[in-house]
């Protein structure tokens, strides 16, 4: 089962790469808020089916008050806030570059766990952090020399880099809240709580910003947009999560985390084939270095 678990971990990286590509396409056409709302709505359907099959319970009605509190906070921080920055980064600098910054998420998670939960962090892991940051720095410098990113001036790209970094910070915060709230509770049902809160958060945001029609109705009339969101939701919040949990259950945490961190490298091929992007050799090198740093961080 260990080999199957490792394969599932690599499958997680593939799934997250595919979902990022389709979410980028959808976000450029429908807008960030609309894609985020429908993404978590699709995810809720898939999770409800999974919960019914695995637990005989379609909704997390047996969750404790503490679980609801912390997992709801996780949904707000890890989905509503983090995905606002993440999907805007997709538009500004593209999904391929954005996922390189996602290598920072486990580093921020470890840092927050050290500060707020008192978990120990080995000094050697600081080397892994430095390598990840170095890889990202190489990518940024390489793209700066081109002056433009996907046809967008570098000034806008700097905003994209900032948003990609902030998405990693808030994703890490969401993971900490999940760790506190989940305990030994079902991961599927715990994710449902996060998704339910995200649906409410994105829905309220649409109402307050008077984007109800653009968010709730307009995407349903565009077959290609709904298709892209649906495919992204299947590979991301559903299959990606299922594979990652299976991997963590059946192989070592270090091995699983390292293979799952391969997304910045795996996404290069679909970016070339699907998005027709030109990839610089220095960008590939930077992505590989960032992944190496993440691997070093997990395996030390």
C-alpha cells in the first residue's frame, strides 16, 4: 500500500495542476468571485456524495461546537480570503507562476504551528525555507527581465506576486484552524464545514458588492465557464483532497508531502499544451529549486 500511497501523492500534484489551469481560464472570463462561489458549490456536492457513501451521513450534523467554530474560521481564512488572493494571482501572473508561490504554504504552516501551537521546528528546516525562497526569487527575476507577464506590465505582476504570497499565508492560517478543529473527526465532513462557510462567505460578498447576477446567474449561461469550473472542482477540492488524504494514510508524511509539492513542476507541461505559454529555462530552474527546498523541508 505504501507504493500506492506514493502514487496517490503524485496524483495529488497532477490534480492540483489541472485544477489550477481550468480555474485560471474560468477566472479570466467569469471573474474571481463567481468562480470561487461555484467552485465551492460544486465541491459541496461531491463532498456530500462522498460523506453519504463513506459515513452514511450527507451533512456534518455530528460535529462538535468546537469543530464548527474552528473549521468555520478555517473556511473563512483558508477559502474566502486565501482564494481571493489566489485567483486574482491566477489572472495577474498565471496559474503556473502562482503555484510556485504555493510552495511557501507548508513553510508558513510550520511557522504558525511553532508560534501558536508550540510545535517544534528543526533548525535544519530553515535551509529548506531558504531554498524555496531562492527558487521563487529566480522565477521573479527571470520574468522581470521580460518586462511583461502574460501581456501585463511588470507593475501589475508585482501585485500578482504579492497576492500569490498572501494566498499562501492565509492558506497556512486556514490549515492551522483545521488542525485545531478537526482532531479525530472525519476529514470529509470537516471539509464540508469549511466549504459551507465558504459558500456563505462568497455569497454574502456577492450581495454586498452588488454582483449577484454576475456571480449567481451569468456563469450558468456560459457552458464553457461552468465546464471549466466543474472540471477544476473535480480535480481540485474533490479528487485532490481525496488523493492527499489517502496518501497521508498509506505512506510517510514526508514522502507524501514532497510528492504533493511537485505541482510547480508538473504544471509546466499542461501550461505549454493547454495555455500555449512559453516557458523560460530559468523559470523551470526556479520551480525545480523551489520544489527541492520543499522536499528538503519535509524530509529533514
